DNA sequence: TATTGGATTTCGCGT
DNA sequence: ACGCGAAGTCCAATA
C-alpha cells in the first residue's frame, strides 16, 4: 500500500493538453479530487440540454463520480453531473483539445467539457470522516413542539408524527382540549402560499379518511407568514401559530 | 493596467500558514477565484447553525463573495456562504491556525473555516463572458402550448399568461370550445401532489374572483403524474394532459 | 427503483 | 428589500 494518511496534492501548472490528460487520468485512478482550471466549452444533454461558449472555468471531479463546472460568479455551478457518473478524459489531437466527459444511464445524461487550454490541474488526496452537526431544522422545530405541546396552545396533545393520509404524511397529528382532531404542518422559516396548500391537502384528506362530520383543525406552525399566505389561511378556515425551530 | 486577458494561476504547494494567508489575501485582492485545500474545521451560524470536525476539504472563494466548502462526496457543498459576503483571512499564531471568515448582515450569517494545515493555495484569474443557453424548461413547454393550443385539446384558446389571482399567477388562462374558463398549470417534468395543490389553489381563487356559478376547469400539463397526484386530481375534478417541453 | 417533501435550498423576476 | 415560483434543483428517508 502506498496510501498516505496525510492529505497531499499533485499539481501541474500550465501543462500541455497531453500532460493535463495524463495528470487528470492518474488523479481519477487514485480516487483523488481532481480540479482543472482553463478555457473550455461545455455541453450538456439529458433532463434538459445546454451549451456554453468558451470561457475560463474551474472543473471539479470528485471520487464519487460528481462533476462540477464553476464560473467566477454565483453559488451554483454552471453545469454539473451528479454522483455515480462515469468520467473519461481524452486528447483530441486534431482540434487540438482535451475532452472530459461524464455520463450516466438513468436518466440518460451526458456532460462534455472541451478544454482548448489548461492552466492548472490538481489531484487532491485526503480523508474526511466527520459528519456535520446541524441545528435549526424542521426536525428541531418538531422536537420542540413535541416536548412542549402547550407552545401550540393549552391542552394540545400530539398523538402521532408522519401520520399517513391519502394526500401524504402529516407532520404532527393530535387533539385539542375539546377533543377535536388537529393537523399541524411545520416550517422552519417564513412560509408562503405553498405551505397553506399543503396543510389544506392534509386537512381535506383527513376529513375524508375519517369521513367525520366534526371538522378537522389545521394549524400552520412557522416563524411567520406572508400576507397572501395569511389570506389563504383565513379563506380556508386554517390557523397559524408563530414558533421558531430554536430558542436562539 | 496589469490585467491579462489570458487566464493564469498563482499556486502555493504545502505553504506555511503565514505564506498561505498571504497567498489567499493577494488572490482575493486581485479578484481571483481562490481555492484552498487542507485540513480544517468549519463552523456556521446564521439561518441555522452547524459544526464540522477536522477533515480535508476544498474551499473555494469567488470574487463575488461566494464561499464553498466541498468534501470528497456529493454534489452539494458541506458548508457555504452566498454571493455578496465579506471574506477575511488571518493567521492565529498561538493555535497555530489559518482562519478564513465570511460574513453578511442580512440575514446575519457567519462562516468560519479554521485550517490547521494547508496543502494547496491557488489564485485563479480569467474571464468568462458567455451565457448558458438552456432548453427543455417550463418556458419551452409554455411556448410549445401557446404555438399549438390544440396540443391541450381541440378548440382550446389561450387568453393570457401569468394571469394574477388572489392565490398567485396562473401559467396559462384560456377558454375551451364550450366557452368554459380553463386554468393550465405547466410542469417540465413528472409531477407529484404539490403541483395538484398549486393548480387547485388557482382554480379556487379564480372561481372566487369571478364568483362564477359556471365551473372553472383546471388542467395540469406535464410529461406524467405520480399515482397519488393522479388520485388527488380525480378527487378535485381536475384534469391532466401529457406533454413534454420539447419534441426531442 | 420510484415517491415524497425538506433545504442555511439557490436563482431570477417582479413589486 | 420582499414575495413568489422554477430548478437539469439536490438529498435523505421510505415503500
């Protein structure tokens, strides 16, 4: 074994297209994270299709088959290919150009990056065993409400989470102090009309499932609502309770 | 002016933390795309909050204030900061460590990456003036249906796009051959329950707006529907027409 | 493998 | 700045 625990890098500066091709191939073979910076065109065909004229971009190929093409602006890559794709690199001597291709079969997708010039190739090896700990999610909001049900209203009793209905799963299903059925939909942040539609679907479905004459209460729990969402709630006799995922 | 048209790179291999700090600072000052690969911890606090123990990661800082922290797996960054943030780098000699911080004020967010070892720093300069051309979008589906309305059904006449209602804007608003009002909701790909809820909101809102006794037809246009969505459509008297954004 | 809904969603457009 | 909905959304959990 020649594996090193310590992170390391194999770097090529302004390589020929042939050297770049070899460097990228070697890196991919070693399961390194390979980056290529240079002038290229990009073509994609699959769920949609796109073309991009020549420009300088940063391409990253991860050992899990992910490919990302980044420009100088924006958080999102210009083009990409998801994990699990097959990457191949080759030199087109006639053009001349270095071509990086990534494909997958379901769905059928193909990404092609054609470099006319390569400024840098880096093959980066290392390890990362840690998991991210994240708080402030919808799951945290659910925990908070289940631990302290009176945050919804006095007398609220949660009976189930993820209760299935014909329209999908209800976040929290319970009863109020008068024994009426309550459907709670949780959102970690300010909500718009879509969340109201979602809550309404669940309330409707539950009324059908129970073919109850007694009405089902629907309560949206989130830090805040938009005006339109508030009107929609009122239109359909639904309620809102303001609550945040964490206590700060 | 010392600007170069040609892309170029300034690279440091296994630099000291001090040299890395200087290289990153120089790169950011020159509006380069700066990448740092090394062993680091990451902390985020803002819309949510997260911590990440030490591991080898690839950090990218773009000239527009974007920061991305990538691991060896997945298309999405482990942590990030959106465009418009302020980045600063400093050396903590006591620890010792190199600290990269990115902050923004609305909403208040802070990302802190603390390197204990740096394997590579690259400052990448270049230009990219091209725009992506993309096809197969919902806009393409709308064009297709407006150009050939009979793809929906014989006698369909579109009257407006983006027609506003109390619940939001309708994709295509029109009439059928019997003069009945038609609401069309478009989706570029297979749809689930959420799209049905959306269509339903628009149909309801339109019936109110027109306080019509005559019923309003709601038609979902997409390549296909899931089973649950199909049931929901039936439950609410809504219709489905299969159509793709492009003719392949 | 497909379905479903969350996400520090991001992004673009309109008000 | 906020609201709203699309996205080649990605992603994990689930059936």
